[in-house]
C-alpha cells in the first residue's frame, strides 16, 4: 500500500500539509524524541528544583518545551501538543488539574497566530517570545491558583515571581534555541 493511497488523496497530498513517505517514517521517531524531552524536563523539574533555584525562582522546563515546540513546529495545531506538555506539568504540580494546560492552550494558540504575522526565525525574537510567553503563562497560572485558593501569596508577588520565572527560563532557552537553529539551518555548500 503506497503512502498516497493511505492518505486518500489523488496525488498523495493534503492541502497545507507536507506529506511524504519520509515524513510518515520520521513521525514515530519525533514522537519518541519529544516524549523523552518531556520526561527529562519533568524529572529535572521535580528532582533538581533545589539545585536550579535562584531565590524563589526556578526555570519552568516544561513550559519551555511547550513554547519551543510551538515556535519550531510548522503546523497550525502545534498548540494542542503544547497543551499536552503543560498537562504533564499539571500532573506533577500541586493544585487544580488542567489550569496550566488551559492557559498553555490559549497561549500556544495565540503564538501560532502571531507566527503568521511576525517573523520569529531570529534567535533574539525567539528568546523574547519565550520570555513573554512563559512570564504570561506563569502569571496566569499563579493568579488562577490564587483565585482558586491553591496559592496564598500576594497578587504582586505572584506577578513579580512570574516575571523572574520568564527571565530565568528565557536564559535557559538561549542554548536550546541556538542548537535547534543550527539543526534547522540549511546546509551551505562550498565549492573549493
């Protein structure tokens, strides 16, 4: 059975989707790699939280993974995967289940729409997007937790710590985004 027949199209393509035999074969490997990255981020957040803490602030590696996935993915439904990554964070954190996932779905959807109008290929733009997205996400989750009774900190403390989390996570994102940029960079050919 050919890949064209499996997708049901007459010419093997779906409008707006890059479908080919190579992409079908690489999808399980990409899913495995993403699962390993999410698992590693979750283990790091839970076991090394005291080592990575600066004051009251730690980087949110699962939020970083979710935002970077939205930035690097080329399909408009990437925000759904970012919401699932945030659900893993909800499962390992105390509080109401689904708050982080809901805010990440909204934020990821907004980021996918923003990518259509604002070029986010440059490293500085990507780092700023991580800074803004993680800060807004952490503030939204923290303030929602305050409303629901999960957090007892004052409102301004939640916002200030959210900005710190965003800044710290953006700093951690720099080498990650650099490596991903090198991987996605087209190979230059040189003639000697």
